[in-house]
C-alpha cells in the first residue's frame, strides 16, 4: 500500500470503483470494448506468488526493474479492470513523483509508478463467492469463461503499457494465486509461476509483526481495512483470513491465538505444503535466504530460467533475523523445516 492519506473524494471514488461488483464488471466490459481487435501476447506471463512476507514484493520489483515486463502500478488505481480507459479519463497532473515508505513500515519505498499487487481485484470480481469465506480462504477452480476473461485482463494490462510494440511480458504479484494455481498452470502452460519461500520462524515472526502493525492502523483508520479487503489482501490485520485446504488444517489453527507465533507457523505450513505438492514444470520455488546471501547469482539464475536477459538488480534482498521470545511448538517447527528443506532442494534443482 502506498499510503492512506486519501481525500474524501478519493475515498468515495475507491468505494465506487472497488466496492461495487456491478461497477467492476461494467468497467471490465468497457475496457474489453475499448481494446477490441488489438493484440498482445499474454502467454509468457510471470506471476510471483507466495505467502505474504516471503519476499514477493521485492522479487516482483527486481523483475520489473529489468524493463522486460508490464505490470499494474499505483497509477492504475482504482479502476484496475479498465486500465486503458482509466488512463484516458483521469486528469494528468504535472508533479514530481515522490517516493514514500509503504504502509508496512519495512523500508520498501514506493511511488505512484511502482508496481503493486492489484490483480486479485479481478478474481474477487468474478470468483469472490467461490473462495472467500467468512473466516478463511479456500481453493477454487475457475471455469473456462473466467480463465478466458483473465487472459483478456492480462492483454488489457499489456495494451496499456508505454511500449509501442507490445513486446513486454505480463508480470504480477498475487499471494492468493495459490488458491487457483492448478487451473492456471494447466491453462497457461507457457507462463512461469515464481514462488518464494523463507525460513519458517523468521517468516512467522514477520507475519505476526505485520498483523499487529496493521491491526493498530485499521483501528485508527477504518478506511485501511476497507481498502485491504477491496484488494483481497487478507494476509494480516483485522480482516485476516488464513488459507485453508481442509477441515483438519482449520482445527489445528484454532488451537492457537492469532497473537501466538505458532498460529503463523501453522499458516506457513499449510501454505507451503500445498506449494510443495505443486512445484515443477512452470511453478518454480525460490529460496529467499539464498537470494539474500547470493543475490546476484541466484537472481541471474532466475532470469535465465524465465528467459530474460541477464541484468543486475539494484534492490537488496535483506536477510533479517528476529529475536523470537515466544515458545515455539517443537513438532510444528520440525514439520515446517521438513517442508522448507524439501522446497530448497527443489529450488536448487530448478536453478540448474
């Protein structure tokens, strides 16, 4: 999130654009008519997906920095389902692009031109009832009609690019993509799904820290909660909804308080056990710790894997250590580390 110092008129505009399903569907149809008979290659997309705080944002931005991709940016808000029409409608202001630290307070600087995770708005519009429950998120299989609309959505983003030859590839970051990954992998065989993962304890602590941070922010500013819900960002805060694949997972999660680091370790285990069952072919795991230690080498391996010319990234993958004082369930941590090591083995194989 860029920041939340929105004017009243801007809040109303976001409510209209993102809080009304009929408006979202209409905006998508409008964009489809606007881009009719135009062509863009949507087949070789790169989609970054992983549990929040796994390095998805920094990885997406490093890929975007190669100038080989087109991606939704803050500039496309709030009518992200009609990027071309919206770019023609809005008043262009001549002002200096200012970078600010994003709302996570994690040192990542963003501006109006920064790429961001807005793709989930599409899935909420056309499939929201299929996977969003009152207290958690469940996997779903989009039908052919929706999958075809998603291909159109990708083309709309590409056609709104500044490039004139439509040569750039579609890039997105979407932490919820795992919920529908099998269908997308089958429907988009030439796409690559890059899935970062991180040491479980450090990852769980970071999730807990952000949960407390956003909960406090949302208590002070109700618009923050609305905004995150509109975007499908349920990772933490008062609107948190965990990923659940079966009743057993949900029952285990209920044993822990959301303020307990073990709750977030269970979330990690549920998410990455699912990842482990899917990696291969066009789903590529990448270890955040290896990116932190061997930044240039590992990142270049990834660029080679997705057929992008080798280019150095100016971004730094920081490997933070957290002072964990909470008691960690030994059997849970052991199970998480088993998954982590298995994913790391697969990540090393993918980079060969």
